[in-house]
């Protein structure tokens, strides 16, 4: 639900038409309302960008990739703690 609220919030609070928000969705799995999230990201993302980061073995890669595609971002998978710094840095630089 947080992602859904965040996408709506950033769209509603955008002050300058030239500034684009970058939204980062970080999860280790257990996203329950996938259809609702996908629908609302497509509906509200507008010019903002959405990046997804999945940690561990449980994230739904189809959902994470779809969200990143709709948001013109990237999906980053982190399989071990030793990858966190480098992969998060790369995600933030996109």
C-alpha cells in the first residue's frame, strides 16, 4: 500500500512541471495487492520515474520488472549483503 500512496502523493504534490520525482520501491517480498499497485502505477506515474529493488529470494521479479518498466526505471536484484552498496549506488545514479 505504501507504493500506491507514494505514487499518488508525488503526483499530487509536484510543484514544478520540469522536476521529476524518483520513487524507489524496496521489498523482500510479500506484496499482496499486486494488481492494484500495477493499475495505479500505470495511472498515476505520469512523468515520475519508479525504480524497484528486490532483496533476497522472495521478491516477485515479474512484478518488480513490470513496475520498473511502467515507471521508466530499472529493477535491481540484490542477492547478498555484499551487493547492497554497489547495486543501490547504481540504482540511484540512473
